[in-house]
C-alpha cells in the first residue's frame, strides 16, 4: 500500500494516511496490515456488527502509547458512514454503526484497533439480543479457572435448555454468550445473568467471585456481568486487541475449550485465516437459536431452589 494512497471499497473512495505507521512495535504490524485484516475479515465479522452502536478503541501512535476510547462519531466522518443516535444520561450520543466493508476500512485507517459492540441493535437499543458472561482471571496464570468456570456455566445452561456459545476475548478470558429474543430490557437480562453466575460462585466460592474490585478477589476468577447493561459493550467477534501479537476475539466450538493447547490469545491477525480456511463459523446458527429468558425463568427458579 502506497503512502497516502486512496483505495476504492465498493462505491466509496477512502484516503489511507500513513499506511506504514507501526501500530504493534514488537511485531512490526503496520496500519496497512490492520486495514487489510479488517477488509479481509469483513464477511465473517459484519453479521455480528450489523445495526449495533460501536465504541471504538483507537491508538494513533501505536499500542505502546496511550490510546483512547471514542463513543461519539467524529464530525468529520463522511456522510456515508451510518450512525445511530442513542439516549445517554443528559442527552444523546451518535454512535457509528458498521454494516459494510468500507466502514471497517475507514475505521482501521483511523487507527481503530478494537471495536466494541452494544448487546442491542437499533432501533430498539433498550432490549439486548444476547446475554454475556465474561470469565476474567485475576492473574495471568489461572486459565484452568477460566475454562472450568465457562464449562460449569455451559452445564447449567444445558440444564435450562438454553443455547450457549463461547468465544475468546483475544485477551486473558472468554465470553459465554446466550442468544435471546430481544423482548426483555437490560435490567431483566442482567438479573438473570446474575442468578446464573451466582450458582457457579456458590458451587465453588474458592475459585469464582462476583467481586468487581480486584484487590478483593483474592486470586479468584471474576464472572463479570457488566456487559449486560444499557450502553455497555463487549468486544466484537473477530476484533483485534491492542496487545502484542495483535490477538483476535474468535468464536469457538465448545470442544476447543477443553484442549490442553487452548489459549484465549492464540489467534492473531496473522494466523486467523488459516483457521477460517479449515472450519466453518462455530456461531453460524447463533441467531436461529435465540430464546426467551422469561420462559427459562421457572426452570432457573427450580435449579436455584435445589
């Protein structure tokens, strides 16, 4: 990619600035490589972004320099980039929505390394269509706790006849995700998630916790429910993380979690396509399995009582 080149994506021309800028110094990964990644991954990634307000994590000077979180769409963004206006405390915020390849390329050129999505879609952003429980280790060495907790939750969800999907975060943990019908608001979904997490914690209080303050976790794995709140986000499927190696958040098959070789940051922008050439998207039927949490409430009452 030439310096300050212009690329055409569909009907849109995008000016690429400083493509040789190093964003991942330890790996020599440039902005051009990040842009190529997002252009190539788009067919896999876009179904998980469609209609969702985005929060952008940008690193104009590379990941070893301070970056920043951007919620509101910048006023200089071209008119063809879709936006959605959502209510926030004290007013509204206009977020970017990425429904096409050109938007991904444009954002990558802005040194947007990581895309975080709302759990709801426009126009009804008050009701999520997925429930997320995030297994986050207190240290770097408790992968067994992360995996064990995710599998324990899957066992509970299986008992409730609720579908469950798992993905790496591209960092240290995993997300367990349940597709839901979007008929309950965030408060109801978060309350349901808290009850599920409470069962996991109660069964092994020495290893799992709901404590948000790290100095009070005492080495236990946090089951984080905060994704299930209005205006909260989760890292997007196939998004790059601002960590050495440029790891990627990747949907998994449950059996992959049980392998001794499993690592949450194993897949990167330089090896992910080898994987995608060999397997189908493990989440390809995600939306077809959306369920009602209200219908599962009685079963959860019975399980909690037991």
